[in-house]
C-alpha cells in the first residue's frame, strides 16, 4: 500500500496553489486528494490571517489541511483542527507606529492594513498614530509596483536590521517581526512533528519574495514557472505555471521519488 506519511508539502497560495484570481485548480485538488488518502502531510504558507482564510476564502479549509498552517507570512503557525495558534510573533506598536506613519505620510499609499492584538484585528487605512494597540503583528502597504519597490528599499535601508521587509506581491510591501517568516515557521513545524517522533521530508513551493525563506528552509525547494527569476533560481526544480497545476506536479514528483518504500 502507498504510504506518503513521511512527506510534508507546504505551498504558497496566490500565484502557486491557486489559479488566476484565487481560483481552485482541479488538477491540484485531485492530486491532493490522492496524496492525503495515503497519509501525506499538506499545508499552506500564506500572507493571509487564519480567520480570513477559514471564513471567507476556502470552503472546508480546516478539513483540507493535514498539518498546521503558516499564516500572516510567517507571523504565526496555526493548527486548523484545534483552531489554535501554536507559535506567534509580534512587535511593539511603539516601534512600528512611527515607521508606518512615516511611510503613509511620504508615499500616500491608497490602502494599508495594520494587524494588532490577540485576534489579529485589521485596521484598514487608519492613521497609524491612532492605532494605540500595544501589540502589532504586521503592516501591509498597497500601491503601484514602482512605489512599492521604493517603499521596500527605503524600509530595508533604514530598518532592515530590526524588522523584516519584503514584497508579497507586485503591489504589496509588508513589515514583519524580524524573527518571523515562512521559513522560520516551517522549521517550527519540523520541530512539531519531531516532538511526535515523526521524521518528515519537507517540500516548499512559492513564487514571490516572501516565499524565499520557505524555499531555503525546505528539504526540497520548488517553484511554479511563473515565479520571480530569483525564486526559480533558488528552487531545486521548477514545475509548470500555477494555472496548470504546479502543486500537483510537485506532489506527483515527491511521491514518485521520495515516498518511503513499502514493506
């Protein structure tokens, strides 16, 4: 009997697992069904907050995953079965509030989000100086690609030693806690399974800047054909375009070459 219980596949969502406009790719779903039926471990690493994914984006989200998920671009590790945050990172509001205000005042992005508190409450385009929560988790700026690059570069130059700055899309730049990241949370997930006496081989697949840590930490790094050049360069193998089922190709490849031998 097939046994994929030693394989853990973690995928980014937009531009990787999803097709265009967050659509479901049937080829991915069919491959995932077969994979999980034989014990495979599957999870997401996404920039979204768990409450949004679970309630607004993916019907049956909790049933789809067979391993804890990396949320908020690596700010937390979430167990969908227990509905519990297993690992969580944050930074003081007093640290990031003036930095956020500085960017908003200078670049006037059309939209920005600030996630705060235990429930990751999302403040939408609120003056950062009025967000008085002591605990902040993430700040996201939305603007045109050229402006986003300027914001990213300025933030990295000024605050890259104390904060993590990355683009999560052509029109998105995020400020994250320095110690967070998709790769960090994948390492935490390895430790989670090791504590249960399970030795798993990890596969990471993603397409953008914020996925680089995931690929670096994974035992096997993959990218869809549509990924940024630097992400494709970091991958052990590049699969088809995300709209054609890149995650399905990764699942098929992992099962063919890395599943533990049957007795």
